[in-house]
C-alpha cells in the first residue's frame, strides 16, 4: 500500500534522509522507531510531501506520490497526525473537526468522533487551544478519521500527555487498525509500539537499520539496546 524506496532529503548542506526504504501493507500496523534526531519526523513529512524529496520514490496504492503536492496527499487516503498535533487553537473543536470537509454529516461526527472520543462531545464549542494535550491529540486523530483515510500516520501521539489519557489514545489507535485502516506509528515507548504494531522499522542517522516483525524484536533485546539504548 505505502512504500518508500531509497528516499533522500537534504536541508541545505545537511543530508538528513540518506536513503530510507520501508513498506506498510494494507491493514498492517507498522512502527517507526529510533533515537531523537534520526529522521523519523522527516520521513513522515517526506511521505506527506512536506519535506522536499531528493532522490527516491514514494508510492501509495501503486501511485507515485513524487509529483503530488502536499495538499493533495490527504485526498489520496493518507491521514497525518503531526508531532505537536497541529490543532487550530482559535477555532472551536467543531470547526477543527470539519475544516476542509464540506460533505461532513452528523453520522460521521458520531461514528468517527464521539463513539471513539466521548470527551470531545462536551467540548464541541470550546476553542481547540483550551483543550488539554491529550484532548488535542484526540481531536487531531478524530479530524484525521473524518477524512476516512486508508492509512493513518501518527508522530509520537502520546508524547507529553497525561497517563490517564495515554491508554485511551492507544486503545483507539488499536481499534482504528482493527477496522482495517493501516497505521504507521512513530513512538518513543518501545513496549507500546511492540504491542500495537505487527512490524517494526528502526532508523539511525537517516536510514533504516533494522526491519522485522514486532514478535521477533521481542526476542532480540540486543537490537533494541544497540539502536534505541533501551533494555526491554
Ligand atoms: N527544517 C529543518 N531544517 C534543518 N534541519 C532540520 C529540519 N528539520 C529537521 N532537521 C534536522 O534533521 C534531523 C532529523 O530530524 P527529525 O526528522 O525531526 O528527527 P526525529 O523525528 O527522529 O527526532 C535532525 O538533526 C534535525 O535537526
Ligand atoms: Mg520527531
């Protein structure tokens, strides 16, 4: 469904992505792991057309996204929940949910938002910026679901969020995947990533240095230690 083949990104003289290749199959949930600064966010931005790509190819559902401008990528069926969430602080929760969606219906709101994140129902008229971090994350995910994506890309969705809401968010990511939506998840918490995802890619210095099943990685603590500096 999604494949990156030897993708490069330069920022000025800095060669940040040095040939990233990875794949997400239909219905799969995949984790992208790696220490801070290895290029995970840049990889996601390259997929979304938000970082200028050099050499390499990004394909989604057999279509080359190389010439696809950033604002067209979501319409192809890829939802993106950026690191830091990207909520419009001065718009209401309702406006945040419906932005860019002329065809939205109350059924969609019910199915994609309230059934998953009931906390948002009571806060529809509240300004996005007044929500807690966890609620903003829920809003960002719900907004993505309203576009009925085939794949959702999430960049550290539980970063800096109250523990009480972290488990709600994780549970919903799992449920979204169970409805057939593919997931590409950047996550600092390796144990969470291994629970939520079937397959794992680990990055170091702008390239993928390990790929394999989540199940196998659990039996290879030396790899987790070498690339993530953690013990399982
Ligand atoms: N717009 C930018 N201009 C210059 N350097 C950048 C820019 N965005 C990211 N970088 C650099 O690229 C590297 C990878 O960043 P990033 O993809 O955010 O890493 P990660 O998400 O894995 O923590 C870092 O060294 C970062 O400083
Ligand atoms: Mg990042």
